């Protein structure tokens, strides 16, 4: 297996991907359908996973199941099914390469894949901060799953698109405005190059949401003047520091609690609900006023993030989005969305109540959105019309970042403030060494950058 590169990668080099441009041509030559309009139903999908942790491994299994389902919908799918790998490969969907910073994480993913009949050879496993470049340089890879902590997503997405690969990117797409703008650029470039981008905002691939929101956009509840987004829950997973770990290693393994890596939970988790509201409204808000703080989860284990936020967003047409998110034990939980229009209300998911009429409920079956997102992307690639969710996920990510920055600074912020912002949360260099933790933001004192 390739070992960890002892040379740290300076942060700016993450966005210097010019050498990767040439690789796009190589990939296109190897797989003509990557950049041409028409494709056959069983064109090869050769997947690389960048970030082989919980979700990266889950997505690897999902894409194999998706491959199976795309071709054999009648056979069903189970992630523990030892035949999955074989069935997927038979229809030309394979995972062929893995990249991660840490060997233990990569090996755990590799073992899972082996169990489903998809062994990855040593020379296709790469470790280190530059491991992503090595899998992007493999010509046969034409589909990458990006599932590192969110900080790395903009650089990895842009590099993958420049290298001519289709991209499945986990949400959120960035942690700061500069990163979100890179995602919007990558989305534009993907369109130009005929490449697909689907994001892990999986509600957009979940039958009940899709059907309900289509009806809302068709005017089922009249003009929508208010949408609501909630993700209130208890604590999520955390990783205690172990002896021998550098600051960087601990922060990477416990990434949810460091704003530079996760974007804070309003970006990392609540993004899902904010994205649903933007989807319903067909656009992003232009202004946000947000309150937040770190009230209960104050131990050093929890880094420098807040544990609650509440935000009022304003859309250009004057409609509002009200949003709450909380990660505090022992409180009321609520993960949902809602919309109110001039003619009625909806939960945006499976229920519409028009005033004075019988309620409509979604009666369709359940589709696993974690598989459906890959089915949709693979089908669109093979049909020669790749989906492109770059703009949608870039704008929703920027919406959540706008709220976090409003709460951190104590200022009402506009979309233009975000576009102008030079905030870049990247560390000076990417190496497993010392990395001081930025102070917790204090509204009224933390400056807007
Ligand atoms: N859509 C969803 O419902 C959903 C659910 C869970 C997680 N996620 C998202 O998936 C992403 C990963 O979350 P997770 O729970 O799998 O975290 P995780 O910590 O389990 O996995 C992250 C992996 O990335 C590796 N990594 C870190 N930096 C890297 C780098 N620079 N290059 C290569 N590998 C690197 C880590 O070693 C780890 O193996 C996050 O963005 C998270 O928000 C989405």
C-alpha cells in the first residue's frame, strides 16, 4: 500500500489542480462516454472512494447496490449480501480504488468491500493528504465518492471535475464562503465538460419529498410565504484523544467539533433541512440574522463549535425561513421541515393540507435515498445527460454558512456579504503535527472577515 506522504501539503496547493487537467483527457480517452452525450445502459462505472470512514464505506456499498438495482430492480438489495459485489461487477459497477489519510480507516472500508466480493488491490489504496490526487490519476476511475470531513470537499470536487470524473459529494459542500464559491465553479465546469455531480442531500432523491415538493412548486398551497427547518437532537458521536495523536490527527478523527473541518453543526447537519427549504422556494435566501451559542456542550472534547442556533432568513421575495438546530442532551427533539402558503400548509415531506379540502398524503413506497442518489446519478450518466446538483448544494451550503457567520459575529448578513467574504478556515499546512484550536466565536466580538 502507498504510505503517508511525509511532506506536508501547503493549503494553497489543494486548489492548484492544473496538473490534473491533463488527466481529464486521459480519462476521457479511456472512457469516451465521460465527455460524450450518448452512453450505453451498462457502460462501466469505476468508483474511487476518497474518505473511507462511516459514510464513505456506506456510500461504497450503496453504489454497488445501486449498480445492482439499476440493472436488476427485481432482485432487491442488502448491504450484507455477499453477492452484491459480484452482481454489481457483472453489470459494470465496481469500486476500484481507496484514499484516506489514516490506514486503519482505509483498511476497515477495504475489509467491508472484500466481504461483499469487491477486493481492492494494494496498489489502488493510497494514504495521506495527497491520496486524492493519486486516485484521480487512475485513468479507469470515472466516478468518485467524496466523503472526507467537509473542509476538503471544495478542493477534492474541483480536482475531480478537472480530472474528468463524475462526482458524488457528501454534504455539506464546504465550510467557508471561499470553499462554497469553488463548489459553484466546479458545478459550472462539470456542466461544460458533461460530467455529473450529485450531492448527499439525499432528500432530493427520496420519493416522498420529491413528490410533495413537486406539488408545492406547482402551487398546491398557493404562494409560499414561510418555510421552517429544524434539526434539534442530543449529542452526536465524538472521539476522545489518544496518546501519541498530534493535534491534527485528533481534530481529523473528531472533526465534527472543529469549525474549520465541519463548518459547525448548522452547516454539517442542519444543511439537510435548510436545503429542503431552498428546494421548495427554488432559490436561496438573501439575508440572515442568527443567534447561537455554546451553552451545555462546553468540554474540550467538543472543540470550538456551538451547540445551538436559531435563524431568520429572508428570501428576495420577502418570504422567510425560520430555522433551529440544537445538539444538547435532554431537550425536545425535532428533525423536520414545514411550509405555509396562501392556500394551505405542508410538511414538505408527505403531507399537504389545503384549507377547506381533504388532506393529501404520499402513498408511494419507500425508496432508500442513499441508494437512489447513486441510481439517479448512474442512470443519468448512462443516458448521456448527467445530473448536476453543484449549484443547489453550493447555494444551500452557503446559506448555512451565512447563518453560522451571522451567529458567530452577531451581525445580520446578506448574500453579498458572503460572496465578498475572504474567510478561509484552512490551516497553514496539512500535516499531522501541532494545530492550535481557534477560540470559540463570541457574538459582537468575532469580526466579520
Ligand atoms: N448524507 C448523510 O446523511 C450523511 C450521513 C453521515 C455523514 N455524512 C457526511 O459524510 C462526510 C463524512 O462523514 P463520516 O461520518 O463518514 O466521517 P468519518 O470520520 O467516519 O469519515 C471521514 C473519513 O475521511 C478521512 N479523511 C479525513 N481527511 C481526509 C483527507 N484530507 N483525505 C482523505 N481522507 C480523509 C478520515 O480518516 C475518515 O476515514 C461528512 O461530510 C458528513 O457530513 C453525510
